[in-house]
């Protein structure tokens, strides 16, 4: 079973190939997903790595957390599941009667 690992505090120069090599030294890497800014194509400074075995993934977390990579101490931890309500703007700003708060746009 694969295990997903969060890798944070990455340098903007860190590549997915570098992460694959780093984690591959510990065990077999299934995938690396370096998160990029949509408009600029620049790294957001974090990634997700999937490893093929839970035991090897835990060993990678233990060995690589706080290790210096490209001049920064990376954070490595088991990835948390994505929240179910993660795609919206949060709660609606309408009250129980359907009115929106704030100033009127008429004036």
C-alpha cells in the first residue's frame, strides 16, 4: 500500500527530480508532485511524495525531516487527508432570511 508524504519548506530551486533522488535513497518512490503556482509556474514551496511501502515511508520521514536541502531545512511528515469542504469560499455570508451583510451597493 502506498503512503503519501508531505514535504514542506522547500527552496524554490528544488525540483521533483531532486526530491525523487532524495527519497529514492531511502526506498522506492512511486510519485513526486511538486506544487506549482498556476500563473507563474514557480514552486509554492511544498510537495507530496508517494512511497510504495508504509515502513519505508516512515523511515523516509524519520531520516529526512529537518534535513538541509538546497539551503533550507525541509519538513517531512505523513500527509493529512484533504478536508471534504475544501473547494469553496467558506460559509455563506447570507443570514437566515437571505440577506447579505455589509453595505448596500446602491449608494
